[in-house]
């Protein structure tokens, strides 16, 4: 069973980092700004390893240090016995990625190393390390950007910790605190999983360019990076997001009450729960693989031949998991703690609290039939929305929708 322990934070950058990894936070913050200590990239060519010095690379000098010797990229290609390729940009790799790919994606500026080449004044002023602005400028040039006017963007749409994103027919929610780049940081939450931008674009447009083809409110991510809505990590970043590629496969907040804390994570889906928020409650000392009630029901093979009327008249004991799943969804939509202590009956008790009473009745086996269980929920909706007929109609419509989906014969 996967577990996660998180605490709420006001700062976007740390809002979803687990408390057990707080000691790495300072290190993570440094990944967004290049420094002299990050001016070298680890590279390989064949069986040879070296360090690419970005300062020397941008000055078109011998920029790769290997075995106490300096090489140009072409010389390093020969040193690694790959001279037959005659294309150092594909022969030299950085963390398994060709330099050609880094140049195409904008992480490196294209440079040639021909002798006697005259460098313009503008080229001499290029930064010595990978600055975010240079990354985007190069990406726009390589992708054929036409220099769209950013002044017409309504930046208020991009405030907050999350952004709605889409690529073709697929949609998801991008969490800023998890964003790092194309392949690092599972920052996009879809219905079934957490994905990197690369993984998200492969769902619908495998040959697409993530900066251009993933959009939020009609604006490509590349422009949002340029406007500093998203902060792109450098290729040589060593923060926990960039180094631990398999982390954050589950949500950072409870599926039911939408708050952080000690969470138990489902092994089949991205959902996470507080032990007491899940139905049934998860024992604190549980171990091994664990699946939430939503996944349990999804994996159950439909063997019932009963119609809806027969199901409603059946004992709750035959459909306990279905009732738990339905109530779990309703409690989530009420966005409250389902375990609040419920006082005596009162006209002032809000709907979420009264759903907590329905939860207690279900746990205590006080609902003889499924129909009684559903009637209890209908009573809560009527009691809390008697003066707001539109709300009552909407909530009843949602209840009928869940009944049809979860109790499907």
C-alpha cells in the first residue's frame, strides 16, 4: 500500500511536495535559475563520458572535458569512435537524449564549430547557461513561431495553482507545482492518470510539439512559459521532480475532502484518501497492495440479472460496496469532511453533515434495503434545498445519474 504524508502550504511551489521530502525543497527551488555550478552537462559518445561546458560551447571553443582533455563536439565524436556518423549532434547524448533533440526542443542553441567563423555581437552576448528566456526564443525559432502578440492574453485566466489543458480531444488539469518540462514532472492530471507533457501529447498527437499543441484557455504552453505563468526547469536540473521520474503517481489531496495530510494511495488509479474518508475506512496499519472502492467496483464482473426495481428492494448487504461508492462520490461533491460529529436533528444542519449521518447509518447497518438508503439521501437533499428548487433538481439529477452508473445491472 502506497502512503503519502502531506501538509497544506500557501506557496504554489511547495503545495504538493510531501513533508517527508521537505529537506529537498531548497534544492528544488534552485532548479529554476541557472548558476555557474550548473554550467556543465553530462554527455556521452559511444563508451566515452564527458562534461559539456556551456560557456565554452556558446563561444564555440573546445567545450567537452573528458579524461582531462578538452574536445570540440566533432573531436569528441571521434574520441568516442562514432566518427562514421559525421553528425555530432546525434552522436553525443545528454542523459540519453541526443544534442540534436535538445536543440530542436530549445534547451540548447544551435552552434557550429567551423574555423574562422565570424560571430556577431548579438551572439557574443548569449548567456553562458540555460536561461529560460533563451530556451523559449530558440524553441520559437525552431518551431516556426511567428512572434504572436502576447498583449492580448487575459492573464487572470492563468492565476491559481492549476490550469485546464487540452490537446485535440483530450483534456486534463495541469498542476503548476509539478511542472518541470517535456519529460520530467507528471504535472497533468487526466481522468485515469498523471502524465508528463510528453505523455499527454502522445495520447492524441504523437508527432506534435508540446509547447504549441498543448493549450490552456486557447493559449499554447510555450507562450505561458514566456509569460512566466509556468517555470521551465533546466536540462541539467537535479531537483526531485527532474530526478525521480516515477514519483507523484497519485493525487496530493484526498479525493473526498480535497485536503492534504496522511493519505493512503490506490494502486490502480491516481486517487488518494484519508484513512477515515474512504468507505469503508482503511485501517491505519494496513499493508500490501490496496484498491479504492471505486476501482473495486470497476473490476467486478457484472453478474447480476436484476433490474433497477429489484435492486432497490434488495437488502443493502447485497450492494454494500455500491452504496459506499455512491456515497463517496456525493460526499466528494459536497467538499466536506464526512466524519464530522453529527449533532441532533435540526433544520439548520447542512447537507454535507447530514450525509455524514447517512454514512453512519450505512456503517451501522441501519438501512434494511437499498431503497431506504437512497430515500435517506433524497431526504437530505430535500431538507437542505427546500427553498432552492433548482439546487434540489440538480442534486436529484446527479443522484439518479450515479444510481444508473454504479448500480448498473
